C-alpha cells in the first residue's frame, strides 16, 4: 500500500522534474516515480480532437503515436472513464487495474492507467487521484509548445484555417460554482469560418459565437479577426456595442465589404443571472429552462459585421433562473441535410440536448454526441461548419450548490457534469 510519505515523494519528484522536461519525457517520469509509490505500469492517454479515440503517450517524439495503444472512446473501459469523468477499477494479472480521468479543471484531456498489487486503501486511492491531477497539469503545461502533442491528438491532416481556429479558441469546457460552459465544433480538421469564445472577468462571463462568410482560409482569417478584435475590446473594458462596432471597423479595413461575419456577443452577470446580448445577423440564442421548456431569445438584429449596412445595434436582456441553459450555435448544426434533403433542424437539435441532460449526460458529453449525430445525419461529412456553445448558470454564490468530491451537487457540476 502507498503511504502518505510515498505519495508526497512522488508528487514532489514529479513536480520538480516537470519544470525542465519536454512532453516526450512525461511517460518516463510517470512510470519511474509512480512505480516508486507502488503504482505500477502507469500509462497516460490523450483524446484526439474529435474525442473518438484515446492515444497512448509513448514519448517517441514526432512518432509519438507509433507503437502505443489506441482505444475507442465509445467501446472501451478507458473511453467510459473519459466520457463519465469517473474512475473505474478491474482485476488484472493478480492485481487491480485502475483507470482515472485526466482533467484540466473540467476539460477532459484523457485517461490514466495504473495497477496495484491489491485492492487499494484510501491513501493509495488518494495517490492515484493526485497522480491523475498532476498529469492533467503537465499535459496542459506542455501542449502549447509541443508539436508531438498536436500530432498525437490528430488522426488525419488539418487545414490551415482549422489550425488557426483551434490555436486561438479557449478550452472546450469550463465550470465553477456558478457556471458551466461547453462547446463543440466540426469539421474539426477543416473548420474555416466558425469560432466560439468565452472568458470570465469578475462576476461576468463573456460569451460569443462567430460565423464568417465562406469556407476557406479567408473565412478563417475573418473569424480570427472578429474574435481577436472582440477580445481586444472587452479587455479594454468596452461594452458589447463598442465591441461590435470595433469588429465591423476591423473587417471593413481588412476586406472592404468583401467578407463579413455574423455573431452573437453576450455578457452573463454571474451574480444576478442577467443576460445581455447583441445579435449581429445571427441565429437567436435558445434558452432551456427546467430541462424541458425552450424559447428563442429574440432581439432585433444588427447587420452582419463587415457589411456596413447601417442597422442599429440593440442591447437585449433576459433574466435567467438558476439551472437555465443558453445555446449559441451556427447554421451548420441545424442545416445539415440527410440523403433526402431533410435538415437536422432546430427542434431536433434542442431536443437532443434536452434528452442528453435528462439521461444524466454532462454538458461536454452531450455536445460530443450531438456533433456525432449531426455528422451521421449528413452522411459523415459536413459542407458547412457546425458550432455550438452551451452555458448553464447555476446561480449566484448564495444559491449555487457547494462543491463536493464528485463535483457540484444538483443537475450539473464541474466534475460529474464533465
């Protein structure tokens, strides 16, 4: 069994060694220091961009995926751990094999496998959980400057426009006591004009979805300029209307009305639940209340940014209730067509999200399955980008449920609602 001293030594050694280690060195560090703490045959796996497979981190440089295991997310125990963000253990070779989720906050990164000689006690379980947490921190600290990590999470070549989009956008999942945010985007390897964004500043959650004209590298540049200008404005303290005007000016300067982007820009007050937004020629947000009642949040739209049509920018507001979910999406989600020309449609889209939540799926897993359903509806290939961002307001600090070991109690939480 692992003692507290073993656990402390393992964590200390890994933390110290990680500072001057590259991504390729993580498997060796993991195996050595985990083994010294009684956690044998430790392996870490990371999810591909579409979250369909888990690929073993082997540490073999540019051939990081060569020779390692590749496990299906929808057909293996490791995949079950990834989908649920919950640990599982099974008997293995006279001992016990353990699979644990590897997370960065609430972003699902992959899974950790370790083995113990016997059923673990509480201290050993704590050591395993600490090790999984450390692996999450290490992966995130290395991935931004590691081409090996990028190669490992890709199962086919990526377009230049998609390269730009994924580099710029935030993690696909975030959660705390007051809010859960999750997003998904396809086609993951060829996305061009779509982008999502969110950020927190004090008591405000900033949310945005962009859909640029076209499906080429110029569309990616348009979306990138729109998102970067929006961030630049809000970080200077500008409001939604000012951000919209700045984006318009940037696109006009660069493209002279030849390119444009639609968008919804929104601010959510995390204390009061007051949602404020502007619609720039985009699909209106959808509000889900009580996991079953839905409505469009209508707001007189301004024109798409970059067209200079002179329509006014109108700020609209909606008072949310704790547990309300907001959906921002692009037309690729609802306009995907089957072989008979039938659209996936807004009703099917919203119903899919509601049923997923009713079945106990967390927000990121619901969106992962939604994207798969949209792809299957369109014969596995989309002609347009499809993006969705889901934001659930849990309530103010007074009304939000407390954080527990399994996450936040209630319908959704940072861990169990992963």
